[in-house]
């Protein structure tokens, strides 16, 4: 068995964006309850630390960080109709960004083989100077920038299978050849970005890979996309660390998404990424929670990913059968990237 760290904390329930809000405290409660049921020697529970302000500044503008800090203690504040805060939200957002950093540190130090950061609020919509889409700080992007700038890594891959496009992550690294950002997402969907021809610019051209998928695609199409495009793109990039924006809102039960991924699909996706990590970077991979709004789907999918992270991986990647419906999207993405 591989040793997996789970980074989480009941304090994540203290961010309360509103009574009817789908990104609710119960999400992390469901994940913690599931994780408590998994306790075994190979799972190491680690408490998150808060991110430092200068760590947030790796991805966010100082004035924007100050605007989030000013919400501390306020009964509520709305950056936009979706993205609301409560008195503790700033602190909990520091703990979310810090939770992914804690996971990355544990893997770098060899305390564990890999890790899953069960954090909220999520991060992948957060832009350098703007909160949106339930996100305040871009937890995964901050961890990637931290690996590059604070630990001297040369290449970090971010794979984002949340049902929504991670526009914040894309924007932060759009001009960078040091971060490969790969996203599968329902399209069209919120936030509207993530077309195949968004491939990065300047030195970053080719290092953003978007795979926009029509509604109703499920395990076969997702795994085919991984086998045809994501696995080869990651192999060519040779990441020194893999970060996963693990949103479970592409699960078939999710109320916000319209995709049909099951627990087996999530296991298949993390298995492939873990195998790439084993090939390229001594297995260094950290998954971080993004979306996922059906509590049972969230817990069951999280469990599938955590169990897969714990499995030894000497077997080669076995390409999935079926999923031919995804091939037109794959071909379009290949053509967009062939032009550079
Ligand atoms: Zn999402």
C-alpha cells in the first residue's frame, strides 16, 4: 500500500456562504465522516496550516487579498451573487490554500507518498484580482506557484476534472510554460471559458489544454479523453509534481453538473495520473477538493479516489474501451495544439 495523507479540518465548516448555497459546510462534514470510516495505517491525517499572505501573493494581487481580509468579522459580504462570505471566511480561505500547501509539503518531505486535501472554499475560479464561482483564493494554483518559486521545481502539471472550467487557474498560468494546465469540463457551462482554442499565449502557448465536453458524457468518454490526450500530454511535459483539481460535480448525481461520471470513473482518472506521477516524478501527486454538491456522490467519489491513491501502481496504463463519442473533441484539441 502507498501512504496517503488526508489534510482536513472541521474548521472548514466555518465558511458559511448562505443557507441555500450549494457550497455548504455539510460538504466537508460528509467527506470527514467518510474519511473517518477509512482509518487505516496507510492513511495519515494531517491538520492544515494557514497560507501566509506572501504565499497568496504568488497568484493574487495584494489589493485583492486585502479586500478579502476586510470581510473578516463582517456578518456577510457578496463579491458576486454566487460568492459570499461569513465572518470566518477569510481565515478559512487561508486554511484552504494552506491545506493544499500542507499536502504538497508532506509529499515533498516524503512523510507520505501522495495526499488528498479536503478543503473549502474551492479555488479554481479565483482570478488574480477577483473572487468568483464560490472561490476566494486559488488553492491549487497557489500550490503550483509555490512549488515553482519556493521549492525550485521546473514543471508542475495541474489536471482539473471539475465539471466547470478552471478559468482562474488558466488565467494565472496562461503565459507560463512551467505549468501544464489540463481541464475537462462541461461546455457550454459556467464560467463560459475553456474552448479548445484557448491554448495559452506567448511562452505559455501549448501549455493550456482544454477538453470541453457536451453534457451527458460519462466514464467511458472521460477515460478515453485521458488515454488519448491527457496521459500523452502529461508524459510529454514530464511534470515534477502533479496537482489535481478534483471536483466531483461531474458525478451523475450532482445537481449543478449534467455529466455522468461514476466512482469508477474518478478511480480510473486518478489511477492514470498516479501512474504518470510514478513515471515522471516518483509518484508525487496531490489532489485537492474543488466542487461537488451532492453529499453522497461527494463522499463516495472521494472514497474511490483515496482508495486508488493507496494502491500500489506497477501495472501499465490500460486504455479504456469505448467512449468514441469524445473523439471529435479530442481531434479538435489536437488540431488547436498542432498549430503552435
Ligand atoms: Zn465545479
